[in-house]
C-alpha cells in the first residue's frame, strides 16, 4: 500500500510517457490520446506488456522500486465517451487495466524467482483530467469533479490497485474532487499537477496555492503530491522555493523543453537529452530528500528511465 512507498528509503521509478511513445516511436494510432483501447485486442495487450516488463527489468536491475501505471488515464466519460465507449464498457476496461499490470508484475516475479526484487512494485490506477490536460476550458466544480471521477474510483475499488494517481491536473478544484472521491472509498490517492513554462498551473494558480487548497479542503487526505508533464526548466525555481517541500514526493518530467502549446502541435517527437534530464531530476532529489518517485512523461522512453534510474540508485547508495 501507499504507506510502504512513503516509508521506503530507496527510490521508485515510474513511467507515464506511454502515449507519446506509442504514437511517435511505434506508429500506433491513439484516437483521443487514449491507450486503454489497446486492452481490447491481444496485439494491443502484447505491446503494453512489453513496455511494462521493460520498466520492471530496469527497476529491478537497479535495485529500485517500481510503480506501474495502468493504461487508464483516458478511460472515463470525458475522453472515452466521445470515442463511443459506454459507462459500462469503461468500468470494465478500468478493471482490466489494473488486472493487466497485476498480471505483468506477478509473472515477472515468478519468472525471476522473486530473488531480484527486494523493494516493492506498486500498482497504480491512473486517472486523467476531465478536460484538456494542457488548457483547462470548462472547469468542474469540486462537487462535479467528485461525482465525475467517482465512476473510475468505484471500478478501481474492485481491483488490487495499491493506489490511485491522478496525473496532469490543471486546477485545484478538480484535484479536490478526485481526493474526495477516493476518500469516500478509502482508496489511497496521489495528486500530480502539471505546470506551464512559468511554473504555475495552466489555470494560473501557483503550485503552492494548489497544494495548500487541496489539503485544506480534504484534511490532507492525499498521500502526497507530484509534478508531471513539464520539463525541469519550467518548474525548477518553483520547487526550490516551495514552502511545503515535504508534501511533494514525485516528479515525472517531459523530455522536451517545449511549451504545452508547442507539444500539442508537434509532428515529430522531441526526446531531449536523456542524460541531462536525469541530471536535472537527480538534482531535485538531492535537494529534497522527501522526493521518492522519479520518472518520465511525454517524449521519454526506456533510455530516459535507465539514465534516471542510474542516478537515483547512486543517490540512494550514498545516503
């Protein structure tokens, strides 16, 4: 469970760049930027298994924990509905998404006789925002977000997920609703905000104010907070000056320095410099020993994870 993650002194490696990897590197069409439809075919599940198994291999070979993110970021009415999926279909696919990563984890442990895995591998049920992950248009109220995201939470409560992680959130009201929906079902939840090039959420709210507001309105129920889907250059100064550093435990960064608008219009993948990205992320970890989770988001692949993981291991071994 999440308390295991929070009590660990070693680091956890995670990966949320699966959509851009599939689109640009594998040439797989993802209508609505959704990868959950891959769960419907054997070929789709084979591709997902390859990615998750590679992530596990990297983590275990470096002695790091792993967080597997279910391919369910877009498996809700806001994105799945326009693709023609009914609420009942989405409910089943959310359950199947968590079951897939559980199957991959368990098979990996059996194949390796459990002897190389000495830190936890956590199953995270991945949740995305109601609307655009880069430009919040019609924003949900806290109550509306609670009701909307409760549908996925109910599905996840029927799985063996260790936690729910809500990624790429752009304003605090939706994050508050997500936390309340998880709290109602006693599910551990993590909130991850994205930021623009100025270090503020796309809604204009500062990262500190967003974290403070969600904590104030939910009794600090969220296990911790993260930043994702932005390059370290965009939030470095903000993190260094964050008044609540111990509430921030994860950074899952983009490879590219491009703005969200530029990424939306990109026709080719900007994979950046994996070694430089790893250096920047490790600098945050060195400066704040509360940071436990690092990983790659848009534009990253396994080469980025390897470089990030190697630096994480070096820091852990030095402490």
